[in-house]
């Protein structure tokens, strides 16, 4: 079963030398979504303090963010085993939707 891993963070933290910003641990919430032929969203909306979302997929898929998102084959595509970080509005109760793609 293909899975999208969703990890939420409140903010990014600079490294000691200020070269990069990294996700501040611990995460606020972690969820998984089974990737299938129909659009599926996270079971719970993002936490109010979430401003950064890390997505990792183990199969090719497309994702869409929003209040009631629907992922389609034309929304943002992720390659198998890809990890991406996305900024989202705080206190917006957004979710992410995922669907299989090729």
C-alpha cells in the first residue's frame, strides 16, 4: 500500500551558523494517508500552530492543500520517495489531499 506521510511543524529554526532553516522538533502532529485512485484527505485538519508541513510519499502521487482540497492528476506532482516542505497559513484548519499519479 502506497502512503503519504504528513508531518506538521510550528516553525523553522536556523542552524547555529544561520546557513539553513530546519524544521523545529518535535512535530505538532503526524498523519499518514493511503494513496489510491481517488482523492483522500488527512483525517484531521492541521493544528492551529502549524506553519510548515513535511510531505514524504513512497509512490508517485499528486497533492493539493486547502480547506476542502481535492487532489487530481493535474495538481502538484510528487515523485516516489520524494520529501517536500510546504508553508501553510496558521490557524486555517487546512488539510492535504492525495491521489495516485504516473
